[in-house]
């Protein structure tokens, strides 16, 4: 399955008359936040594919629960074409604005995922394939300032549940030498700033090594 992942910035290569031709093989769109609804609506209308999203801390939508007819992944675990996807919105708390969370608050948001993650383990033999967040995990792609700090909760999820991918945004990429994709334990952590293409084959997602429930 080919996924178009977007975050933080309207990219002219996506927002163009060639969108449908350029991304004709894409089967779903994942937004990691901070994008206007009209942009997301343009993408899904042209590609005629479902949208899955989380909100960012500068989300132009002002906290709408539904964007462009898509599925809000925050505190949810869903399956799409055999892929298990979970999401957690927002950034690290820094000034009390919308979609900002302390580490403790984010941990409690993660706890609400547990029943669904456990059910996936029972039903599919694995907990999770793709974790979608706005902020990065602690120790990978995070910024030096409080606003762009990564969550240790995400690092815990990655270590314990071993998703194939962690998709995030929030940290802007201005330098071509800045890393977009890095390995953390058994997970590929991808900064989806602008856009990127993720390819994942559901037939290759074998049950993971047993993890204590």
C-alpha cells in the first residue's frame, strides 16, 4: 500500500494540477497536522482516497473534530486494508495553546489506546503498524526548544509495541542535510514535513515477538 503523508506546509508539488497524475498510486492520505482543511480537501478530492489525520499545535482548523471528511486518529486505533494505525495529536506544552500537552497528559492519552492495541494483538498477532503523531518521539528529530521537544511516551510506545513506522511532523526541515528518516528500536521514524511517500505491504506484516499485555 502506498501512503501520501503530509504535514505542516502546503507543498506546490501536491497542491497543483498534476496532483492526480503524480500521486495516482496512493491509496490513502495521512496528515500529521498543521495543515488547512482546504488543502486536505483538495488532496482527497483529486485522489479519491480516504484521509486519516491528527491535529497539530498550529492547526488552522481550530480544533474541528472532522477535516475534509477524514478520520481523526487522536486516541484511536483503526485498521485500513490490513494496516493497524493509531494516532495522538498535539505538541509538547509550552504556552497553553490548543493541542498542547504535558508529558503526563500525553501518557494518559496513550493509556486510552491500550484496550484497542491489546485487541489488535489478539486478533492480528501484532499491536500496531503505523503510529501517527504531530510531535516527534524523545531523542529523534526533536528540537532544542520546549515547543519542539519530543514525547517520551512515544518512545515508550515504539519500544514496547514495535510499529513498522512512526509518522510525525512539527519539526520543520530547512536544511537538506537534516535527517528525515531514522531508526528507533525496530521502528522507522519519519518526519513528514511537506510530504513523503510511505510504502508498506500488509502481507509482510507478520506477528511480532510476543510483548507482555
